[in-house]
C-alpha cells in the first residue's frame, strides 16, 4: 500500500485513518490488488486508487481488463476532476459501474464515505471535509 500523508490536511490528522487504510490494503492484497491512498490537502479527503497485482485473483471481485500493474477500470483517471468522475455519474459499462460500487462498499466497510464529486474521493466518517477557510491559500 502506498500512503502519502500531507501534514496540514484534516484527513491526515485523524488517528484512525492510517490503521483503517492498512486494513484495506491487507484485504486488497488477499484479492490480488493494492491500495494507493493520498491525503488531499485541498479537500481534506482521500484520493484512492486500486492497482491490480494478480489479475487471476482480482477477477473474482472486480471486472474489466485486469492486467497486472494497471489500475482497476473505474471509467475515468484518478484525480481528474470531471463530471464523468462524479460518484453518481452514469453512462458507463456494467464493468465500470460494478467496480465503482465495489470500491464504495469496500471503503464503507472501513468507515470511509465516497464524496459526491468523484468516485476516487473519500472522507473518513466523522471527519468533516475541509472548508475554504481551512485550506492554505497556496493550495487553492
């Protein structure tokens, strides 16, 4: 699991975040995948992506092309703030819709909620997203 904390973001200051992300990483490892999670200093939420490590294991839980070393297909690139990335966006293949729902359920089991702006954007339950006044002007 790749975990990159940002010292000033609310998501990094939550003491339960790191152990929860490590549990998610272990769960994914047993399924042939790996977690990449980065604390977003602007939003205070987590940017999450899942990489395929072993496609023969991963195909049991996710769908679509599962080449080792590639990201699980979620329809849009991680970190790209586009309308198609919105959590409720439609018009995608059944595989992509399945994978997005699977990721939401995985994260929810570990107390993370999907933020409405993007399939890849999550906040830990009980940690409010950053407000404009909470963020550094340079980060905007």
